[in-house]
C-alpha cells in the first residue's frame, strides 16, 4: 500500500491535537471548527494508513504507538517550515540570510562564545559561519568574500578595499616553561633571547607572507596553530608570546613563567573589525560589529 503525502496543514492539526489533548481545544487554538479538525485527522490517518489517536472509551484522544512515533517527525517538519518562513521574512525585511565571520585566533574564545550565544537568541533565522584564523588570513577571507566581517589584528596595513573600526586590544606576554634556560637565568641580559628558539605564530595568507611580527631570535619554529604553540611552550620547547587570557591558568599554576625581557617588546595586540567597502554590514552584522567593539573594550 502506497503512503500518501500529508499536507503541512494536516501535520499542524495533528500537532495541535497532540499538544492540546482535545479536538475542541485544538480547534480553538487553530481557529477552526471541530469538524475540520476531526476531518483533518481522519484524512491524515487514511493517507498514512495508520491510526494516530485511540478514541474508543475515552473522550480524550490518546496517541497510539504509531502516533507517538510519528509525532517527532511531524514536529520536525513543521519546525523546518517555520524556520524557512522566518528566514524568508527576515530577508524581505533586509536581514541577512547568513553571516560568515572571520575571527583572529588571539580574540578570547570566551568572548566569542558569549557573543554567538546572544546572536543566536536575537537572530535565530540567520545562519552563522565561523572561521578562526591568524594574522593576515582573517582579512584575506573578507577580501575574498568568504567572510562579511573580520575581527583582525594589526598586521594588515591600510587596504583600499577595506573599511576598519578599532576594537580594543589583547595583551601579549612572553612566556616559557619554568625549566627553560630563560626562566632559570634570573635577570636577563639584553640579547639573551636571541640565543634561544622562539616559537612564532605564522600566517597562512599571502597578504602578509614573509612578514615577521615580534620575532627576536634568528632561530624560530613557525606554527600555524596557537594551541600547538601553547603545548610546545609548556613542554619547554622554546619561548614565545601568548595572549594573556590563554595562559592565565598556566601562569597561576607555574606551568609557564612570564619572562622579563629587557627589550620590552610590544605587549598590546591591537584588534580591528574589517569589512569590504562595497559590502556594508547588514542588521545582523552591524549588531555583531557593535557588540564586539563594546565587549572587547572592557577586557
């Protein structure tokens, strides 16, 4: 026996009866006559070839085993249609259908998570794509239209295709494992750091290829992942700069030591929000931009 294809209206009637526990209450909820509700359920059962409600001996319709099994699927279909309708309505009102973001790896992950949670609550119909990159790769995604907004560091010079807004900064600290010679040497002499392996975050973007940022040692390992750099530092393999928020626990426990370098390297990693001049932020992107600038200014 072939299974008929139920209509969305029939599924909504089914859900209303299941949720309200009564044909009468379902009719009031949907603004329909009780006869319409009863007819809709009868037609749906005939199309599917199963009984959805047991009505005998009780004035209150009870879901059958088949009805219980199909309830989850029916609700999923209705929810998907509701989401589609909300997205179309938002698009017609000027709200973006999707917001691709590119975020510098130096940005505190807790801050990003808080913003995305609030974003989901405020813009449930907007699909969000998150890219976490380092250095010039953040701006590259914006330039290539892979991201609408980029939360980027200071490594990109003024670019003719980009607009930017300053968004605060993150503190960088030079660190090493407590067993590292730089950590056990006491007061460091100028130039001492040049004798030791430096772990350096490298760029996967051609925008800043060949450029070095806060590199002091001729001996360096280039790493494209901040987490890998963190692990190597804790193992005592070289020294390097890390965002303070990423190593606070290590500094407190003694797993890493902050180095007092006589060179006094730059310790603020300035952050900016970037977007293309020919693609100004829509309502959802503008909220993200303003929220990011405001929250980061507190850190």
